[in-house]
């Protein structure tokens, strides 16, 4: 309990020291995540109710990821040149419009097209956030800012997940039309995404750190070597492959394996986001104790057996426990890994590295999400989840080999 109080005190003190830009960006992210988590919870369930099989749901979800993958690099060049006060509000409006389109469309081709567009438009936020926080923070404040950003993505997801399941169930009770109830829940999520444009439009463009250097002071003219590209991208690519096999189908997993209702699934997802929030909030303390690289390695490796529990154990209490612990551990060091990667490149390359990293992760996620739909349709969840565990394990081994084998501090 004393440890929790210490963590909360450190965050409360840090928030007051964040500059205006950081606080506005966090507010925009909060609104964005509430809407995005609501849509994420309901979308695959809506598509299932619409008549899609697990195989075709995989194709639909892959379209959204494909949109993000194709646009990632162009978005990074646009973000490096355009005023974020204009770029991000426009991206929020277009993402919301695409979400409404996929919610109301009666045609499969329109649903797929709008999923592609929502993935493309929402890429702007992912590309910009890490480099933006690097420019607007420094030192220990940076670790707290990245970790708070990650923790809020989960904490606000609790609101989105509860709203998603709750609004859908209430609408169904009131209207008696389940398909319409799903659509209402998705449209409400789109409205939160639209509202995120307001704080983004108030951003300014200062930079805490002197331009021309990396976060660690290296000259900006330094190039990223091919070997460093490989080390920074390959472990994440394997995680992307594994994540695409499982993450889009966790709500269907609980529905099909344990016959949970949508509100119960929403509560389970929300509980997972609470544990992830707590894990991410504890990330700075873990990084201080173990170092950034070792924190990433340990948390990712320990999560591997928990995925195998989900794959093979047919007990709802054990499955929920494994799910909650896996959510916390696998995501605990994500913000720390983001800093670790960005600190290794020149300042002028950060936004492009962030885009390529996202492109690789999204591309592998797209491929495996498409494959996983077919695997689950043919053989259920165990084969897909087992492959995920193997990919996460391999990623952990490679990360250790690249960054920890010589026991260098990070």
C-alpha cells in the first residue's frame, strides 16, 4: 500500500510539472481512447451479429490494420511538416466519420472500405505521440510522461469498454433490435473520437530539447545503421505477429469458450485495462530498478506461459486470472520500450523510426490477424494462442541477444 501511495505521489507531482502541450495532448488521447476502446470492444461482436464468420472477421480487421500500415510512412512525413493543431483535429474528424460509416453501412464492401479508412486516418495519432512527447519532456519526467500516457490508454479504456457493453445492452433492452443496439454503441464511440480534436487544436509547437541532437545528445546527422534498424524492429515485428493472432479475438474467445454475455465481456476487458493501468503506472519504478531493456525483457517473457493457460485451460477463473496478469505484464514496459527505442536515434529521425516501427508492427499484425481468423475457424483458439506464445518467446530471446547479452546499462 505504501508503494502504491509512493507511485501515485510521483505521478501527481509529475503532472504539475508537465508543460501545457503535454497536458493538452494527454486530454486529447483520453477522449480518443474512450471512443477507440468502445469501438474495439463492439466491432467484432457487431460483425459477428451482422453475419460474418471468424474467418471473414479476420479479413475485416486486417483491412483496418492494412490502412494503418499503408499510411504510416506518408503520415510521418506529413506530421514532420504540418502543424499538429490542424493535422490531428482533421484526423480525429475523418476517423470518426469512417467509424460511423462502418457502423451504419449495409454493404460488406462499404464496411471493409470504412475499416481501411479508419485505420489509415487514426495512424496520425500513433505516429505523432512518441516523438511529440520526446520533444516536450526530458530526464525522469520523460519516463513518467510516457508511462502515464500508456497507463491512461488502459485506464480510459475501462470507461470505453464499460460504455461499449453497457450502451449496447441498454439500447437492446429499449429497442429490441440487437443490430441497431451495436450500431448505437459504435456511433457513440465515434463521437468521443471526434471530441478529441478540440484539445489537439489548442497545441503549440515548442521544443524542450535543443534541436540537432538525439535524446542522449548524439549529433543529429548520425544515420541509423542497417544493423540498428534490425535490432530495433525485429522483436516488435514478432510481437505484432503474435498479437494479431490473439488480441482481436479475445472478446470472441470469452463469448465462445465460456458463453459470456456482452456486458460481462465488457467487464472482463475493463478489468484487464485496470490491471494494465496499474502495471504501466508501476513501469517507471521497474525501469529504475532493472533498467529499461531488462524491464522489457522480463515482463514480456513472464507473460508467455499465461498465454498458454488461455490456450489450453478450460476454467473461467484461471482464464480470467491469466488474462488479467498477461495484460498487465505484456503492456507494463511498452512505454519504457518506446523511450528506449527513440533514444537510440537522432532527433530528426524519431518520427520516421516511429512510423516504420508502427508499419512493421501493423503489417505483421495484419498478416497474422487474417491467418488467425482461418485458424480459429478451423481448429478453435488453442493453435492460434500457442503460436502467439512461441512468437512472444522468440521476441524476448532476440531482445535479450540484441540489448542485454553484454549486460550494458540502458
